[in-house]
C-alpha cells in the first residue's frame, strides 16, 4: 500500500480511485470473495475514458486549423481589394498626366506665333523712333544755332554751385574725435606717503584733451596702498607716454606709474 499511496500524491495520476477499487477487489477475491467482474468493468471504463479523450483532441485541432484557414482567406480577400484600389488610383493619375501634357502642348503651340509677332513689331518700331529723333535734331538746328553753348555754360554753373553747397555742408559737420579710457596705477614709495597729496598732484596735471575721472585706494601689501585713477584722453592730443612723464615728475610721492586698463571709446 505504501507504493500506491506514494503514486496517489502525484498530480499526473488521474485514475487513482479506480485503481484503489481494483486493488480492493483483488484482496477480497484473495480472501474468498470473487469480484472479478467489477474489476474488469472498472478497467474497461478507464480505457474507454482515455479513448474518448483522443477524438476530442482531434476535434479541437481540426477546429483550430479551420479557424486559421478562414483568417487567411479573409486576409487574402482584403489584399485583393487593396490591390484593385491601387490600380484604380494609378490609372487615374496616368489619365490626369496625359491631359496635362496635351494642354501644355496646345499652349506652347498657341504662344509660338504670338512671340514671333512681338519680335517683328519690336524690330520694326526701333528704326522708326531713330528717324523721328533724327528729324527732331534737324528741326532744332534750323531754329537755334547757338543755343547749345549757352545751355552747357548754365549746366556747368549749376554744377559748381551744388558742389560748393555740398562742401560747405560737409565742413559744418563735426568731425569724429577718437577717445580712449585709461586706468592708471600710481604707486607710492612706502606706507608713510600722504596719498591725498599724491592724488592732488596727479589731478593738478591739466592738458587739452585730458579729463580726470574717479579714483580709489587699493591695498598692495604691508600697509602700502596704491592710487587707482581713471581718465579719458583724446588720442590725437594726449598719449600715455606724456601722462607717465608728467606724473613721475612728482618724485617725492610717486615711485612708478603703470597702465592697468586701456579701452577705446
């Protein structure tokens, strides 16, 4: 019984009850109770069950195949319809293209004689105008023989007056003056230098085209500060060399002068 009980726990053994009944009938027959008919019927029932399962599986597979075939047939039909529609569209496009080509051909044929007539009229009209101009010149010569010289003199006089007016207007316009913004670093000798007097000496320098701006004291180290001052100069009148020479004249206060920044305005 232990082996049968172990097989009973398996999931794949679906006919456990029938085999249990057959086993019970076997032991009863062994003990003197004949029950072979029940065992045979049970075994035959199990065989009939297994045989009945096979035709069901065959029917399901046949149904699946028929469904696949029906889907393929429907797809083929839809593709055929699409193909027919595309053929119709292509035929329509070809028809429209042929119509357009015929229209273009007719237009080109209709324009060609018109263009020829236009060119002929232009060629014929040109010499007529030349003849008219020539005849007009002859009439002027017959009327006034000395009028051309007077007209030339008057045109030259008007031209000279206009040139003079233009030159006067140009002279009145102010010329552009090139200017630059310079940032100077003025360094003293030591920390005992009076920076206010040093700044006064620098600002006392006055030149044509020089304008002093803002200033500040910037620490350098060991208690020493340098004067950083801004100025605007006209390039044609004031140069950086002149500024350095004028500032370094104050030897009691100024050790050196450096240009920290130079920008064109």
